[in-house]
C-alpha cells in the first residue's frame, strides 16, 4: 500500500468491488420473475461446481444441504453454474426431494453476479462464483478441500465463513492435483455446514 501512497492514491482497505451493468440487472429481474422467486423468503445461491476435482464436495451432500435449507427455513435455493457445468446442477437437483431453481445459462459474469446479488446468502465450493459473491457483499459459506482457506477468504468472519476438515495427508500441497481419495472433503458433513 505504501507504493500507492507515493503516487497520491489513498488506500481505503481491501474490499472487493464488482459492478453490475443495468442490462445484467434486467436479466436477473426477468429470471427471478419467471421462477417466482419471492424476496420475502430466504434466497440462497449454491454453487456445487469447480473445475478442479480436489475442490468438489459431494453432489449428494449438496442435494441434502439444499433439501435441508428448503425444509428447515422455507428457503428458495438457486443452483448456479457456468460453461459446461449444467449437468452438475441437474445431478444435484435429481438427487433432491424438494425442488430447487436451476439458474439460466448466463452470457457473462455480470449476469451471474446479478443473480447472486439478489440472493441473501451464497454457499458452495472454493470457486470463482464465491469470489463474485464476496465482491458483491453477500455473506458466504465456503467448503474447502486442500487449499488454505485463509489465503482465499475475505477477512470478515462475521460475513464469510468456511469449513475445512483437518486431515493428515502427507505432502498435501504437492499431491492435491493427484488425489484419488478426497478425505479432506469427505469428512465435512451436511450437519457441519
């Protein structure tokens, strides 16, 4: 931050910003209307996807978590996804007893952000969608595999929580790309989340 001071640029903190253009807001408004999402109820976006195998919590557990949110809190659950990930959220939906909403395909990150901005909470794996939620000021609960959550979690424990199981994997940092058994994720239960 000192280097910015010498340029006359004041640092006001580490808060992230993500600005949504009006056309993305219109997209999200139509999506919420078409799916009869009621802003008087708890609305939770859930991202069960990740491009990295070692960041993926069980789809069965995401289904159980989503059912629990709907039954316990009368929540409206939106399963969000990115390119080539629709089959993942459909798999979660197929495993559920209750009915979630599956987000539409978004043309860009602004449309995804506009959907998340209308939600009350974001839950999911350690992925880019979580970072968008943080930048939008949404509370988050993130499920971590072998990555260090301290490095990837915005420093506000009142709004951003994470779960990471303590496991004794030798040389985890070097092996995570080759993990055949994800003990760190398997140990995290629906009840804990």
